């Protein structure tokens, strides 16, 4: 995994992310950039409790990405 100055080095764990949560995600094609997308979690897709790039989710609009931050 290459290092960058954009991704959260300590993304939220699966236990912190629930359907209905407001989050900021990074899509796979945007890894290493600052092109984040905000949305509401529809489904949590990652089977494990933690992933170095973030837990994979599907947003309400169908976007699939890894959670970098929980939104306020």
C-alpha cells in the first residue's frame, strides 16, 4: 500500500459504522487523491472489523467506497 497525505491513517472501525451513518468515503479509482465523497451508508460490505484503507460500504446513491471519516 503506497503512502499518501490524503487518506485517514486511522479510519473508523466497522463497529462505528452503521446503515444510516453519514460518512466520507474514497472510491477505489481515487485512492491517493483528495477526491472524497460524502454520503449516507446503505450497506456495510467489509466482512472484517478493520481494514487499513477503511471499511467498504455502499452509499444510498450506489457509490461503493471505503470510509475515511464519520461526518458530523
